[in-house]
């Protein structure tokens, strides 16, 4: 099975930091981010949903991550993250 390198764009990291700071459930946010990384490392298409050409979405409550997959380079780039309300 191919493994991917997961890279978070700076904007996505900033969004994640703001969610974490504002969130009363910081442990849940941290666990969701760890789970997102694990899923995207192993199978970025398996639980994700393609929202438009080349842009994917993965929901791991309380977070939703937007990402792109570069199969040739073996990289998944998280471009955005939000909080599910």
C-alpha cells in the first residue's frame, strides 16, 4: 500500500490554531487532527469525498479538512480546515 506525505499549508495551520484556541474541546480537536493525518497518510481517497476536480474533503468531527492529492509525488496537501458546528 502506498503511503503519502501529508503537508499542511500555512493557511490551514493558521485556521487549525484559531479553531484550537477558540475551542472548549481542545483534546477532541487535537485527536481529530491526528486522525486526519493518519487517514490521509494511508488512504486519502478511502474516506474522503471529492468536492470538485482535484479538491477533496474529509470530515473527522469536530473538523473538516480540504486537501489535494499528488499521486505522482506521493503528497497530500491540506489546504484548509474548518470546524463542524
